[in-house]
C-alpha cells in the first residue's frame, strides 16, 4: 500500500515553525492546533507537552503573543481561562495553508466546537495513529490508498457545484479529522453533534458512503456535547437507516420516479391531483427520504444507488465497521452550551 509519510509531513511543518524560536514539541503542538482547530486552551498544550501549568506553559503563551501569532480571548471571568486563536497568516503559510479559514474571526460558539475537535485529536494520539486535517492531506492520502481501485475524486466525500456546463467537486467539505492507523489499516472518522436534528449528520453519512465501502476497517466516532445527550437515539436511528437499512430495489425505482415528478411539479408550481404521486408522497414522507431528495437534487442518481446498497450493512455485521457515541465531558470554560448556536 503506497501512502505518503505522515511523520515526514508533520515534521516538515513543525521544522518550519521551529524557525520562529519554538521547541520541537511546541512546534508539533502548533501544527496540530493550526490544522485541526486554529484555537486552543492552555490545558490542551500542557496535556500534549506533558507539563503542568507553570513557567513552561506561560513562556510558550508569552512567545505567541510577543510574535503576534495568537489572539487572546477571555470570554468570562479571568479564573475560568482564556482561548488562544492562532490568527497570523505567517503561521499558516509555514504549514502550507495560507488561506486556511481557521485564521478568520468567527463566533465564540464555533471556536468552542473546534476546541472539542482538537481534544478528540489530542486524546487519540496513539502509536501508529496519525490524523488527517486538511482537504489536501486527505485527498492526497486516499488517492494513494485507493490507487488499486482506479481512483477518481468522486470516491471521496464531496458536494457538487455546477455553473453553466462546468461541474466542480469540493472534497471533504466537513473539515473534520480522520485518523489513520497504518499498522492495522484502520480508520477513525470524527463527527461533532451541533444540532438536535440529525439532518446534517445524514448528509455527512451519505457523503462518506462510497469511501467507507472501500475501506477494510473503520469507526465513526460521534462526539456528543452534554446538551445533546437526549438526541443520541435520533442520531443512532439516522445512522441505522443510512448505513445498514438499504432501500429495496422496488422502492428505489419508485423513488426515482417520485423525485423526478416532485421536481417537475415544484418547477411548474403544479398541484394537479395524481393518485400515484399522492401515495408516494405519503409513503416517502419520513426525514430519511426528505434528506435523500435534497441530496438527489444536488448529486443525482448516485445517492439512490448508495441508499440501495447493502455493502456497509455487511461491514457492520462482520465487525469491520462500527459506530460509537462519545460524551464530551470537559467544561470548556462553561461555554459548552454555546455549541450549535453559531
């Protein structure tokens, strides 16, 4: 299996940051924070560097401020802590990401969500496991990993954008980390719950369907902030429907007709009575099919093929695919309640 060397890539980026006067460990932490979140708290640096709050962490934060590389954000009382937003374009240029959106100012809720994602990465640092962050790194890795399958970009998660006669794929739009364990050819995909309704989650699952079919072993790790504990059953049911409950071939054909007819009626503002259409509308009124209709309108008939495939069901039955829900328990300066409000 031909893949690019993660350690070389990480070390190359860290070496560039070291030239600003940071130690190798500090530089490696900054690479992870830049690529996965663009923001961090002191606790995260201390855990990564295996130091306690004190002179070493204070010196690190002071150097970031002195070089104007980080913006300090104090969202509450001083004793609750501060966030450090890595905003300076110079840092992102050093890691090959000069236009990364993490450097932009965003609502505080979005920063808290990114802190949760960064914790998932830091907690998952383990031996052979490495983390992919950017669209370019993910595409580069999987292009090499899937070379035996006559790779094409459509194998990767993507929405389609059309303008005139041109079609553009935006790969890995979710900007969520993917862990790769070289030793076992195993993968961990991370998803953060930010809404009570799993409508975005369904889109995420559908985008990754084709890629997951091609992997030998993978896990989807769903991070659940405390205010969303009650919606876990809805997310679990959405995953069951999208991943292990294929639509029958007869229903697929009926959906193909229904979706086409629905689009025609919407375009023509038609409400002409039609018994077949009315029965199909009643039959396919569940959220699963509403979400599928939107995806079909964007991406075409491929989404119907995925919905009828039993490939992922086989993976869950054999144990090569798995789904897990992980509670987010850290307080994040009492800002956890902001998640999903940006």
